[in-house]
C-alpha cells in the first residue's frame, strides 16, 4: 500500500465543521477547551473562510456557513483534565445540557450542545 504524506500537527482524519458564526465558534473553542488557534483565513466580508484550532494533539478545521454550503454540525468526543469544570465552562459559554455529568466506567462524562449545533461528549478522569 502506498504511503501518504501528512503534514506535522495533522491527523489522517480531522473534523471539518461548518457553523453559522465561525468567529464565535473560535472564541468558544479557545475559552472552553483551551484550544490554540493554528490559522485563520478570512473572506472579503471578514467572515472565516477557513480556520484551524489545535486541542491537545488534535486539529479541528471549520468555516462559516454560506448560502451554497449550509451548517454542518457534528458530534464530538473530547478528553479533558477536569470534565466537570469544562462542562460548566461550556454551559457558561452558551451550551445547553444534553446529558448531566456522571461517573461511567470510562471516566467522568457529560454532554452539551454548543450554540453552533455541535454535541460535545466531555470526558475526564473519575478522580476529582
């Protein structure tokens, strides 16, 4: 099987989200999940044409929706250090609860739907 060349800092498969307000989504990612902005390209009207954030070793790509390309939210599972704190940060940033925080065999977990239609399954260690 031929090998592929993947640039450093990228995975073979990455989520690509198309959201109603990519600039606000960027702010949500930075404040809730501690993401780092990798790059941002703007359209002439100053909306985001393409942007990328880094969360740990994962890259998420996204852009603003248009008439030609409508919103395309996703369901995402994210490991964090403090699931309860991150869950609350998401709620404080406008997310709505989907599943309350609870202890599961795989960790402390809960679900939220962000203001952009994405569902986040926030999971961390059981140790508080």
